[in-house]
C-alpha cells in the first residue's frame, strides 16, 4: 500500500502522530493574558493549589503542605491588602498564579513579596516569568520600591527568574532571598497596565462564553442521546 493510501486508511493513526509531533514542539505564546483575581476567584485558587503535588508544594510554601494547610492558605488570602494574578486556560482552569504580598511594617511599606505556582501541565511556557513581569509592572504603579522573593535555595526556576530580572540573590543555607529594586513608575507603565487589564478581561470573557457554549452543546447532545435510546427501547 502506498504512503498516501496508508494515510487515508489510517486517519486516526496519522492524526495521533501529528499531535505527538506538535506537542513535542511547544511554542511559547507571544501574549499571555494575565488577570487580576478577586474574592470570587477564591474557589479556583483553592483548586489550583490543591493540584500541586508534594514537591511543588514544598517549593512554593517552603514545606510539604498538606491539603488542609493549602486550603487554609487559600481561605486566608486578603484581596483588599494583597494582589493576586492568574492565568487561565481555555477551560477557565487556573494554571498559574502569583501572590504579591505587601508588608504591614511601617519602615517596609514600600516593599512587596512575590510568590508563584504553575501546574506541571503548563510548564515550559515561561508563565512564571510572565507573572513576575506583570507583578513588577503593578508594583511600580503602586509605588513599591523593592520586590523580594523568599525561596528555598533548591528552587532554581524561581531564583533564575529573579536573576534574569536583575535581582540580587543572597543565599543562607537552604534558603535564599532575592531583592529587586524597582524604578519609579511613569506614564508608560500606567498605560501598559491598563492595556494588560483590558486584554485579560476580554480574553476571560471570551473563554467564559466559549465554555458556556460547549456546555450547552454537551447538554443538547446528551438529550439527543437519551431520545435515541428511548426510541430504541420502545421500538418492537
């Protein structure tokens, strides 16, 4: 059988091979909409964090947090004081998020701490770097002068993000601190953040409508299937 005929006779196999090759060459998207999260996203945040395995939780929190501790962290997030950013996939699953926490100390009021988590299924796309850049932009517009990251020394991806941004990293045994001094905000940073917010909102609403459409379509197909099965049972 010739190659073209073999492809025609095995479309499923050919499609499977194409998908395998495509997945092996994961391209980094040029634009990643990053949305500011609010109280109504707390459930999605909780779900996202619970999907982290033991190793990821260890790197994110500095210890192997169990489910109860993860839920407590999510439930105690203060959206009025801190800022949370997230990246959603087309199914509106939160695949990456960043927590920008502001200090309560008077002599450190212009400082913010950055923490990030990315699901394994979304690794290799530079989402942690995108979230860090988004947090830096937001921090500058809020008058923050210093951003720092407290991480385990073995958390090389996080420390690499900090170093690539120009942060100074100090290691103290099993823990490291990264400090990044931020330049003052300007008109360009304010316009950039407004644009980013608008793009993220449009993207989120589009994905929301698409999800609703496919949900309705699935319900219609289920009803049709029930009708067909009912006709089949009633036929002599």
